[in-house]
């Protein structure tokens, strides 16, 4: 298997099985759209607005856990926090509590309860109520970020469409854009299904994966463009077979590029979440990891099959495919006719048994011949015939005679 990946001879029929990829990707997109419409998103405080309290992660009684801080907050205010998490490690660790918008008296009551029960230690090494800070976030700030992100996404799509149309062609641009929309929908749908919190870092990460999603698609399309140059005048392969060959030739490159790109993202997720406990790094790594995986899958199993279907709408490529099939059928017929038939004496056996051959012997020979023809047809259709090499031209005589 690994040898076939490296040689890239077209052993993996990705384009030929494109209907099953369409069903798979279509079902995934429908599930993601349904989840977005029904469940929605778990928006962070930056988008919904609210109050955030932050206190040191160490107190006189030891380490302050997010569960302890959340319970004290709920008892003091009568409202459950939307999220509690520890940010940072060691002495620099802090506990963040996020909730809906609270008025000033309720915030003061929550801070007093946190100080009384948890005794957080401030920068001076002593418990202090001033070490507990609060901040209010307006929902308008998140809406402004969303609007700017949508504007940036629109400008990006317009520029990419223009570039792909000029450098490649319109059908390649359309196939790349469809795979790009798939990546965005799948990433957003997974966030909705799992319930990941959507923060400004998530929006930034979503914008960064757009370029990676298109990078692999452009690499494959460039190989398809190179392989299909002058294809209409040839009868060796159809457009679908040539595009599938280009996919196989770039398959190992796509896998290597994806693995190398995903390793730093995994490192960012592990270091940011498990070691530092940073919510921002976690959100950034999650959206990049999800988007990159979706981008790799769509560039290999969606973009090129879509391109093949778009190109086969052109009558010229359909006629070229018919010529390829006709040439292969003609080659198979000639190969079957050139194959020698078994001798009658050998087929009938030794003397004395020739009378038993009769009609049954003729029927058996015709059946065997039909089976041989079918095998030849299958072999000719699977392996295209090669163009015979041109005979070397002989040099013109110099006109000089030997003496």
C-alpha cells in the first residue's frame, strides 16, 4: 500500500468512486446544517455580553479549583456561572468566572463571598479582596467582530475566485469554492455539535484555515492542469482517469503536508490546554485542527471529483471519452482474434473418442472462446494500450562509394 502511495501510478480509484464520496460529504453537511439550525452555537461572553470575575488560583487553604469558585459564586448570587476555568500554571494561575450581566451590588456580593471563603492570595503574598477583579463585556463588541469577520470572508472569497478563474479556469474555481464552503460548514457544525465555546479566537482560527483549505486543492488542480494539457487530441485516457492519476501523484505530498501542518496545531492544543490552561490557545487550536482535517478530506475526495463532473458536461470531453472506449474495444477485439484456437484433435482427445466430441465439444469450445474474449476485454479496458514507438529514421546515404 505504501509503495502504491509513493509511486502514484493511479492505483487508488478516488474519482471513479465519487458517488459514495458525494453521499458521505452530503450527509455530513446536512447533519452540520441541522445542528447549527437546531442547537445553535455556544457563544462566549464576548458575543453575548456578561460579567467576568478573576481571582488568583492560590489561597490560604491551597489551590483554588474552578469548581470551588463556581460553587461560591452560585451560592452568593443565586445564578450559575456560564463557565469557570483556570488560566496559567504555577503561581501565575488565575481562576476566571463568567456569567450573565450582573449589577454592581451583586458583583460586590460575589467578590466578598469569594474572598471570605477562598482567601485568595494577592501579589503581595497576603489575602486581599483587591486581588479579585471584575469586568463587564458588552455584546456589541462581539457583534462588531462578527461583522468584520464576515466582511473579511467575503473579500477573501471574491479574490480567490478571481485568482482561480484567471490561473486555472471557471470549473476549477467553482469546485474549489464548493469545497471551501464545505470546510466552513463542517467546522462550524462540529462546534455546534460538540458545544465548543465560540470566542474571538475561534473566529480568527476559522479565517486562518481558509488558506490551508485552498492550498492543497490548488496543488492537486495544478497537477490536473498539467496532465490534461492537449487531452482532447489523445485517446489514451479519459479526463476522469487523468484527474484520478493526478490525485494519486499528489496524494503522498498531501498526506505529508497535512501531517507536518497538524503537528504544531496539536502541540499548541496540548501545551495551551493541558499545561497552561489557556482558553484562547485552546479555542485557536481546536478550530484549526478541525478545519485542517476537513480541508484535507475535501481537497482529495470532493474538489477533484466535482471538477470531473463539471468538465464532463462539455460535449468535447464526452466525445473524447467515447473515442477512448472505442479504441480500447477495438484493441481488445484484435487481441481476441489474434489468439490461436486450440487444435481439434487436442480438444477432442485421443483417437477413438473423437465421436464423443460432437455438438458438446463445439459448445464447449465456443464457451471457452467467449470467456477468453471477456478476459481480454476486461484487461484492455483496465490497462490502456500504449502508443507504439516510432521507428528510428535511417540516415540518408552520402552517395559516396567505397573503393
